[in-house]
C-alpha cells in the first residue's frame, strides 16, 4: 500500500495517499471498528492511531492501547495501510517491538508502516505517562539517541538473528529464530525539528510531521537530503498529518497543495464525502503520504 519508488528520484511528482487518524482517547472498540470499515469502504488509503498509555494526558477517562487496536484493524480490513502515529520509543523494548511488528506485518498481509518517535519531553504533559510507571523522561538528545538505537535493534531482529551488542540503551545478546517480516515495514520517524528530521532521513525510511508546520518544506528537504546522503536505495516516505476537516479532502483547497511541496495530489474519490456524512466518532485527523 505504500510507494514502491523514491520520490526524490522520480521524473514526475508523486501522488498522495489520504489516510485517517483514529482517536483512541475515550474511545471504544466498536466506534474504532465502525470508523475503520467506513473509511475503507469510502476509499481512504490508510488508518493510523496515536500511541498513548494514559487517558488523563488528553483529559479523557481512558485510552485504547495502540498495538492492540492496530491488530484489530488489520483483522477487519482488507486493503488499507495501518500504522501507529507514532510509537513512543520509551513504551516498548525495540527487540519485543520488532517481533510484534513482524507478526502484524504477516497478519495484515504486508500493510504495516511502523511510525516511531522520541515521545514527549520532560516538560510536556506526556511525561506523566512515564512517571506513572516510575520511568524517567530524558531530554531531547537522549531521546533522539534512543530512537536511533531502537531502529538498529529493529533491523537486527528482523534479520532473524541477533548477536551480542553492548548498546547504550538496548543491549543485545545472542539469539536466532526471530520472525523475518516480508517485506520489512518502513520505519517512519516523527520529526518536528531539524535534528529529528535529519535522523529520520539518515536511519529511517520516512518522516512524519505536521501538515501546517511553519518549516514543513525545510524539514522535508533535510530528511530527504539525509536519506540520499546515507546511500540507501530504499524508498523514502514523506507523511504529514492535520486535524480532520472536509477541507483536507477537497483537491482545490490551498491547504492540500502545501503539504508536500512540488508534488501532485491524488484525486479525492466521491465516496469519501459519504464517510463524513456517516459521522464516525473515532476520527481525529487526516494524514497524507507521497506514493
């Protein structure tokens, strides 16, 4: 469901896929399920959900755990891409996450995009999710380093074997017999500043940021440049998100044209309007990806 070529090396601008972001705060499975089925039937291209542990950070009574929801979404859908936007690297050991992702990739028939990020900083409301479990939230530099090391662990486990590696945050021993995903899901790294954008390009397979970020073009250029400099031949996926509104589904709106500079936009199927009429309660935002 994701692109099969590098947008940087294309002679033509890429089209954009339009996905939905489902809100797990205060939600129940039935509303998430209904939104997912309506979205797929209406022609949307993918489904994402937040990764949080504690409803209180958004003044909600609870929050549904992202990986459990994604597994359910994979089981009830046939076509759409699925992914977390984005997994907090502090929430799961990357070795365990690698096995989880390989399993979900098989269950979904290869439809997973693995969003990964550094999580909120120590001064953000989201630090409370870690302190509730007696875990410390470090500063930006350490959280960036953890994301980089986590990506290394993911890919080593996906090779089917791990070897002893000291690791500053995630040391490994020897082991074999790990499920090898086919294909390996793209690792899309969340980035709201130039340092994370550079990391996304250097070690990741894509970047996710805000559609209305004031430095959107700069962040995408940094990430794409770092990916090109890394020498890796894999496609690079540019993804952006925004709050849900009909204007994001209208090809004539200027908001759509600025999301991924110098790209064309996929035509919005008429069926997507019927999704709005259905009023799915769990929808929080819209996300677009260069195909």
